[in-house]
């Protein structure tokens, strides 16, 4: 079934064969995880399916040594359920004792999308931070920063930008092309800053040398490889090799990639129950048969049914999920009924989430590396 | 006489026709200066011979408005009398009321020369800062900083590196080639940082929009043009167009460019009187005739006589200098005697300078933007 698919930082298309990706990218399948991980549905259900050097993280946990989870966000568009899946990983790692570093890639958005820093800041707060907090992110051991405004501590800020500048020594233009397809001075500084995002937690001004894990979709692997390569060529500081994990893409409503630039493809965490219901009914690709009779006779295909796929992310109960799958495959459960189950599940989730989201607003400053810069009326730029 | 000469950031050779340079580079000759300038021998004797947009500085002075003189230093090799001439301009501008910004280009030295930040810091202090202070640089309204360590104030530091990152949007790879001949990621970030060096004094975190003058040799003009162009394309901040002045090169002892990488070409400000005397006698190109008889009959050529050229920088008294020139041209003064005059002049200068230089050591912290980072025993990196 899976024939042609493309997974690069600038294109994700086709039906993705994750087994093939693991081989092509030289990743290691995610096996033999301790119970702390398999208790989490994303790991138990292989939503996080592969890694590089993840043993560094497992060792640190075992030895009760510090480790860091680093991730970045591109502050464009709506925060959708695809983003929520990464947010859940962040919160999960925090529960395991990781320190979190979260980069708001406003310099990258400036160069790649022509978006002003002010607009990036607004979107980062409204779409990302409020949702992170509502989803359960804790302010302790969590540092959320803007690439354009790293820290209110000068030594830390300087160490970060210094690293960006020094890393340039070890890069070639061709490597940047591998990450961005085409290269421009703007994209190049953004790529260097992104490498600094992943590596700077290990500087003495931050955590010192610690294992760092970066959870990404496979389309982001070239960024990881670039950062790993630059780190390995750096002589002035010894970096522990970056660990990374790879998660499946949450499918878009139509079955492709969920994209914040196509509003028919996503369910946003700020969608009203009505909007969500309308989108699921109208756009969610169904794995059902052409007629009720056909469906009753041959059963539906849950593996391509987007509503069922979403339930694999949002229905915690394995038994319940297995029963839904069984009933769908056997033809007992119709497509409309599958969608109704999802709508009910998401309704409960969104109602609770949106209530928490409004409560989150007054706590933003607890999370930011430059809190005094947060309040819009205090900003001069 | 002047036929082939090359003046680019990576090569200066041949006998330079400054008149031709003014035309080719589109500079404006330095004329009609107020008395404050012509009191200074560098301006009076047209050592500073051309400019761009210098009227912005003259207007600011006239209206008693603030202005900035910005310069940079590449911390490699010995501080020689060529550097001293630029230092004298710095000190002169300070006396006119300018605020000074002095960038130690340690990131550039890292990328262009492979020199570590630690080595750059050592050379910057030992070779540059101590000599600046001994030459009379005042700590008031003077900020000396390392590119890798901009400020102990986080907002300022961030504003500087943010500018570097944002300026990348407005540059092309070809423009970097014009500045550096060949381009690499390292040289590119260094070029962006240099543009930020010239422009950041105008940011709200620093002086706000003020006229800034950058005194350079003509070989550095491509750097200026790049910074001017990037500034003009920046929409998020309005920069006043950079002003720049162009000074002649202090000739090397052999007549070419004085270069810290060729120790037969320069007199260092740390040379002992004996070393200086030996170098002048052995290496200083003479404008004298082949024999004493010939010299007495036809006279020497002060315009190519390096000892005389140095006197035009170090002998303050115009009358005395004119007499030396006259006596040399007429044949009354021999080449050896010309050298003896220079040696006596430099001896007095170096003796006084070196005494002051040792006194300068304990005052370094008054000058640095990150003073707490200065003392080597306090540094962790």
C-alpha cells in the first residue's frame, strides 16, 4: 500500500512507511522501554516509534542524573491536536524529572516566513504557551525563551549567541541546503541558531554537560543531524551526543499531514465544540465502506479511518480502544458512530482544556526566560 | 608614477593613488573642516583625506547633539605605529565629545584566522587596550567590548545579537563575497556581526538614533558599504546613514603596507628604543640618493622616504616638519640624518608611552563593557 512518500523538512507527503523511514534514516526502533514509558500511551502505542542515542536518557534516569528535553516551536498558525501530542511528550518528560528547554523560533519565522518578532511573540503566547500550560506544563524546571530574546541573565544570553556564532566555523553551505532545501543568509543564521538551541543547554552557563533529548517528527531529522555534526566538530567544548526520538505524524482530517496552514486539515485546541463537530463530520477521512450494507458485511478499516486514528491519541483506555477497533473491523460500528465517539471524546477534552486555558493566562510570566519582557504594555520595541 | 595598485579588504599593494581611490570609491574629499579638526595633524595634513556623509557629524557637533565614533580592532599581532594613528583619531573624537564604541573582533579572528577567543582576549588587552589607554583614551563615554561578549547588561547584549540575526534578512551571498573575497558560513556570521557593530549604537538599548562615524582605511570600505546597505533595507528600525572617514595607510618600513604579520614592516609600540633604532636603520626605505655627493647635489625625495613619512605622523610642529622637508629636498639633510631625527622623535615618544602603558594595566576594567569578565583568574570558560 505504501509506495511513494516524501519526508523532508520542507515536504511531507504520501502514505508514510515508518518501518522504511527507520531504515533509511538509520534510526533505532523504540523497544524495551521501562514501565515509566509504557505507562504513557504515546510510547506504549509506538506513536514514538524510533530514536537515536536514547540510551543516554535512560541511563541518566536510571542513575538519577539530570537530563534535558529540548524542543522548539515555530510560532505560526493555530495550535492543533498535532501540537498537543508533542506538548504531551514535554509534560511527560517533565514528570520523569527532565528539565525542559523550549525555544520559540521567532528568528526562524522572521527569515523563513517574513513574520515580525512582535507577531511571533503574540502567536507564541496565545497559541502555544497558554495551551501548554492548560495541558499541564509545570513552570518548575522549564524554560521557555524566544530566539530573539534568550535570557534576562546577560551571561546566559551571551553564551547562547556566542555558540551560534562559533558553530558557523564547523558548517558548510551544503549542509544548510540539506536542512532547508535552498539556503539564504537568513535561513543560514536561523539554522545555526537552531543548532545552538539544541546544544546550548550543555554549556557551563546552563546545565553543563548533560544528556539532551529532542523529540521530533522524522521530517525534522536533518536539523538533528546538523546539530549532532556541528557538536562533534566543536573542540572548544565537549558536548554529549544529542539524543532524539521520532514520533508519527498526527494525520490531518483529510488523511495527509495536519498543517496549521490548512484549516480543513486540523482541529485546533481553541475550536468550539460546534466547530470541532462540524470539521470531524465534514472532513474526517473515513475508513468505512460505501454503503451501510457493505460496511456491515466487510467491516471498516480503522488504520485509515482518521476518527479512529485520533482516538488512538485521545482514548487512554487500551481495552476500550481495542473494542472500538474490533467493532469497526467487524462491521458492528458504523463510520458515523466512530465519528460520534471521537466527537464525544474531544468534546470532553476541549471543554476541560479551554477552561484551563483561560486560567493559564495570568501564569505566563512563571514560564518565560525573559518574563519582564512579556507584558505587551511593558515592551518598547 | 602610481600605476597599478590594489585596495581591497584582502589585498593592499602597489603605490596607492588616493585621488584615484576617492573617485573610484565615490568618496568626498575632506575639505573645509572647522578649526577643531585642522588643529589635529591627521586632519590638517590630510592623513584623513576623504569621507562619506561626514556632514552628519559636523552638524551634530555644531548643534551640540550626541554622536558616536565606532571602530573595531582585529586582535592579532603587535600594536604598531599604524594602529597608533587610528588610536589617535579615537582619542581626538573623544575630545570632540563623541561617545566611543570599540569592537574587539574576536569572532572574526576566530573565523578568519582560527584564533581562539582566549588568545584574542589576551592580545586585545596586551596589544591594544593597554596602548589605547597609554595614548590617552579616556574611560568616560567609551565602551570597549568583545564581539563574543557584548555586555554585562542582558538587554543590551541581546539587542546586539538580535540585530546581527535580523540583518541577515537583507543580505545576499554575493554581497558577502564583495567583502571577503570568498565566503564561508563563518565569514558570513562575522560579516553580519561587523555590520551589527557599526549599526547597534543606534538601537534604543544603546544611544538611540545618532550619527555614527567609522574611521577606516579605504581597504575597509566594502565593509562600510555593506553595513550602509543593510541598514537602508531594514524596516523595523530607522538608522541614520553611517558616516565614514578614510585615512591613508601608514607605510611599512620597506614602503609597502605596514602589517603586523611582517615584523620587518612595522615599529611596535612595545619595541625597545634599541629595536626601534635597529629597524629604522636597517629597514626604513630611504628617499636619499645613491651617494652623499649625489644627495648633496640633487637632494632626497621626502615623499618616498619612510623616515620622513613617519615624521609627518609624529612631528607635531608644522614649521619644523617643513624645514626638514626643505633641508632634505635641498640636499642639506642626509638620509642617515633624517633617520636620526625620526629615531630621536620616536625614542621620546616610546619612552613616555611605555611608562604610561605599565600604569594603564590596573585601569583596564574601567574601559570594558564586560569588566567582570576581564580578570583571567575569574574566567571559567
